[in-house]
């Protein structure tokens, strides 16, 4: 038996992948959404049922798990685990671990996409830094997972620095290559950004780069795919007629927008939060046939892009003007050489969902964290 506890807004892509991964182990799987706030799921916005329709073999339940419901929801979780006997318990999301009872005979697997240090980019205070250290210590002492699944090799190293005796494996935020695909009959015409307006996205620098690109080539068209109003900053340096803003939460619709992307952007500052990340948008850009402009910081993205030469790594400390000129030179390079398609064919399998489902399954079976029941 595998019990999966997830806390956070419904992140369909990564959560769906993990449900598929644990379902592939030939065990009965039950999913519990520790709902942090009713705004993520309510009578007017019932998101879980249509999502779980893709996993008819998995039972599911919602457990209200706001801050004020902590002790009540933790008691419910404790009873579920106790009544199941020996089970493999999977928690998804950093705070999900806090709702689980202290480990006894069960095996605990913890899946995290990000680290709590992200909150410091909103407000960096001594109190917040101490709270983050407390969270790491609490997970290590009370929860003490047997295995941590992260999204990057750098995150593995960081988790190991916090919990030296815990085994880690990394599975990047991969992509469904049947959904996101290259279509020869669709024109590539947009310099594209997809994602939120969160501080780590560094949209201020990207808006300046886009402004310079427009100065050098007024024919370039830009598209922002985001439901976050903060992403509007990307139009600050551009005439209204050269940029469009669209938003969607539907993956098929997102794939349709990205089919028209010529270039995808991943401009980041050199910070801890970015160094341990592996953004989903990298896989989605490339799978849709776009080459990528990324910051050359010490993260797994730089390793991957250098390995396959499927884009441009830019110095985050360079001027926006110099970066824009580099981008235009790279654009001409890909057009003249006509080699991007072959490079993508070599690069994409390593980011495909099927590849990581198989590799993840092999690693989980070797971990010996699964009971026979």
C-alpha cells in the first residue's frame, strides 16, 4: 500500500507525474489532498475531480489542512496511516511533512519541488531565516524521511547539507512529449515567456532585454503566457502592438501557444533558490521546438543546455544591450545552420516523461522502501 499526502495548490504537471510514478509500482495507491485553503478547491472551483479522472485506479480524499486546522488534520492523517498497518508513506510538498506522525515502522518518501528559502525573496528578515532553519531541522528530526525526491542534482546536494544521512534522488520537471510537440505546419513567430511573476523569475531584467531586442529589431513579436498580473511588467519597455498577454491553466492550450514559440526565456539571478531549481518551462519550450535563452548560473539547466547546445547561456551580469545582441546573433546562427531540429531530437528524450517514469521506477524498486502488502 502507498499513501500519498500532498499539500499545496493543485500543481497538475508534477503531481500527475508522481501519481503515475507510484502507480507503476504495482501497489494499491491512495491520494490525500491536504488542502491549505478553500480558495484552491470549492463548490465554484472543483478542480480535483476532473484531475483525478485521469487516475481511476487511485482512491482520493480531501483533508482540510489550513494553519488553524493543523492539529485536527494531523490527527486524521495519523489515523489513516495507523489503520493501514505497514505502508509506504509519500508526502509531496515541503509543508506536507509537518502533518505526518513521527516515523515508526513505515517507510517515508518526501518529494519537494522547491525550498522554503523562496520566501526570503519576498521578505528577508532574521526571524524568517530562523524559521526556515527550524523547518529543516523539524523535518530531519521528527519526519526523518528514508528518501527525498528532488528536481535537480543541486537540490540533492543542498538537502544533503541539511540532512546528511538521508538518501536523495533527482527527477527533473519533465514533459509529456505527446502533448508538447514540434509541428512543422505551425509558424514560429514569438519570443515567449511562460510562468509566474514571482521574484525569482527576474522579470525586470527580462523586460529590459526585450526592450533592447525591440530597439534592434522592431519586427520581433513577444508573447507572455501567464495568469499572474505581475507578469505585465514584461510589456513596460515595448510598444503595445508587439506584445500579447494570454493566460491558461489548461496544459493542452498551453501546448498550443508554445507551438508558436521561436525562443523561450529563462532569465534568473544567481541565487540559492534558482541554483537548486529545474523549471518546467525549460522542458516545455524545447519540446515545442523553441530554443532557449537562459542565465549562465550554476544550475542543472546550464549543464543540460551546454551538453546539447540547444540555446544560449547569457551572463546575468551583462548589460541588457549586450545580452540582446547575443540573442540576435544566436537567432541568426540557428537560422543559417538549420540544425536546431537535429539538436532537439538528441536532447528531448532526456526530458521526456516516459524516460523519467522508467528511470524513477527503477530507482524506487532498488530503494527497498516498498512493503509487500
